[in-house]
C-alpha cells in the first residue's frame, strides 16, 4: 500500500500536467497544436491541397490528422492520414465528358455526398476521431461541398477554420458577413472574370442566386438526411458553419485580381506550388531532344480522365500534334493510341517539374483551379480546353487577361488546335504576361505555407469568447441589411409619403385659395348689383 501512493501521486501529477498543457494550447499558449483537417469529398487535386496545408502545419511542429477518401500518401512524421472508408471510385469514376451540363454535375455531387457520407460515419476510425474531436486545437474543413464533415463542430471549443478551395467564392466568403458585390464577383458557373459588361452583370446575379437556391434546397437537404441518420437533432449545417473564425482562401490577387476581403479571410493561393525538381531520366532525355522548339504539356488533371475523351477528339489532337515542331508530353491513362514520334504518354507525370522546366512552352489544360495556379506560378501560357465545374470560369479569366486562349470542345477541329498552339507560341506577349504574374506570385513577404500556418496558429491563440476582433459586424446582418436595401427602402418610402403629403397640402391650399377668390368675386358682383 505504501509503495502505491507515490505511483498514484505521479499519475495525478502527469494527468494535471497533461490537462494543463491542453488548457494552455487552447487559451493562447505557443503550441505545438493538434489540428484536424477534413476533406472527405473532392478531387485528387483537392486532396493534394489539403495535404500541402497539413504538411506545412507539420513542418511548424504541429500534429496534424488528415481525413480524406484517398489512400494515405504523406510521409511527413507529423501528419497522420485517416481514410473515410469510401471507395475512391466514387470520386474518380465520373466521366466528365458524358455529363458536362451543370445539372448532371450537381446530381453527381449529391450522389457522392450520400455514398461517402454513409461510409464515413460507419467507419470506426472516423468515429474514434469524432469522439476525440475536442482534443484538437483547430479543425479545418473544406467549405465547398463537404457538409458531411460538419458534425465534428458539435460542441467543439477550438478554432474552426474554413478552407475555400475554388478561390474567392461568394457564399463561403459571406459566412463571415462579407458580401462581395455581384458586379465584380463572377458566379463559379459562368465563364466570366471580374470585368463584366452590362449584359454579363445582368446575367451574373441570376445564375449566382439560382445556384445558391439549388444548394440550399437540394444539396443541403441531402447532406442533412445523411447526417440525421447518425446525428439526430443536430443543429442546421449553416448554423455550424457560422462558427468559423478564419477562412483560408485558395487564391491570390495576382491570380484572379484584387477582392475586398476581411483580415480573417487569408489568401493562400499556390500553397501547393513548388520549385521544379529534376525530371526522371527518360523524360529529361525526351525534353532535351526537343531542341529550341521546346515541349507542349497536355493534361486534363485528376478528375477528368484523358481516356474518356471522345474518339473524334483524340484523333484531332493526335493529328494536330503531328503537325507542330514541338515535342508533346500527354498525361494519358491508357495505351490505345497510335502515337506519332513526337508524342509520349504517361498515366502519371510530375506536373510541376514539367511546368517549371525551361523548355516547356505551352500547357494544354482543362483549367482546374490548382493546375491554373501552377501554370501562373511557373509562367507557362495556357491553351484552355475546359470540360465543366469551375473550369470555364478559370479559362475565361486566363483568356481575358491575355495569359492564353480557350478552345471549346463543340467548335474544336484539327485546324483550330494547330492554329491556337501556333498563335500562343508565336506571340511572345502571352509568355511575357505570365512571367510578370509568376514574379508577382513569388514576390511575397512570406510564402503561402508560412502565411497559412501563422493564421491557423493565430486563430488558435485568440480563440477565446472575448476575441471580438475576429468577428466582423457585418456577420450580424442579413443580405438586405448589409447592402443597405432596408435603409434605401425606408428613405424611398419616407420621401414618397412626404411628396404625397406635400402634394395634397399644396392641392388643398390651392383649392382653398381658388374658393376664396371665387367667393370674393361673387361678393363684389353682389355689391355692384
């Protein structure tokens, strides 16, 4: 019995010390912190984005747990990955060429939400994380289409951080009370940039609000149905979203133009970009053999498979590539092509190492958000062939700023492909404009990785209930109040009423004067008679 007392005391002291350290990290200590990053739904490129953020936090000494549907790939000692248990086929089995219309894309996303949500909340590893969610100092959630992850915010006292993946997106940004003007904020579904004509400003609000209503009345209820099965009587998803203290925006003003963001809406665009590494030997030999003509790199990213390209377009690209002097590196997942000698294909390619190579002259891309950022970071002109999602908007932004050209699939021919390639390669202004953007992106006081880490740490350090400096007053106002529409309506009503009263008063006064003049005339007439 005597020997057990010191052991008990030691255990108590250790327990107190552990509790104290948790309290310190929650109340403003210096860390290291525990961060949970959640991105169950998203393409492989978005997985790489969350992995880049996780590894940046890991480099700063923090312990990070990353939840995604893809298998673990990070070798960082401070990053632990937990798969949702869903099949990656749910995310990668989508044929974008068969379902290019917006309705089909939304339908696919709602189906994926249901399947991954069911698998995720039946996974013992995910449930174990959920039960330990209050042990984390911060939770980062991809805000766009990942509503099935919000139960991690139930009774969570740490710092909740939004990760806005498509860049500046109106409704995610508005969660902090910052309603951006629709006159300069294009819908994610329209091929527009911030410089809109009168007609485009007429169309943009309608498309923006229709897509939002579809999200509210279609996407949210489906996510709610999935979560209701596992978390009955859970607060509404928008209510949980409103607890965010910080939004990390996967964008930068040098990429898409300046936007009026709050200090707590932090741009971390190109966090995934990195200087090029040497190419594998076979690729390096192929690239070097291109001589002064250089190399064209062709990739449709991770969510759009090149093998799904309709056969007639494959023939067009092969014929077009055989007519140009450049060598072509094509990310292609199959082996069914009869390749000309100037083309090689691979199912996987080190994209940034190719884009950063001095002999790369052109990037033929579907214009996914991360690929577009990497092209700008490395200063490579783009021939855009957008398929769906936000790609038409990204392509339009590139073309309108003179960073490349856009080819629509419906209008594509062998001749138009060759003409577009030659136009970009023979006009040096495309490359010079990209060079300026590349220099601007690399000319920052700190890297996007350092900025993201500092702000997550800041949100954790200042997460107390009295941290009013993190809350914008506009968050308390609904849209009509924020835009002053209620005030304008009041003053218009007031002025109209005032005008009506003045009009009636003047009319009554005028009528009274007329009656008085009439009486005076009648009385004078009687006197004369």
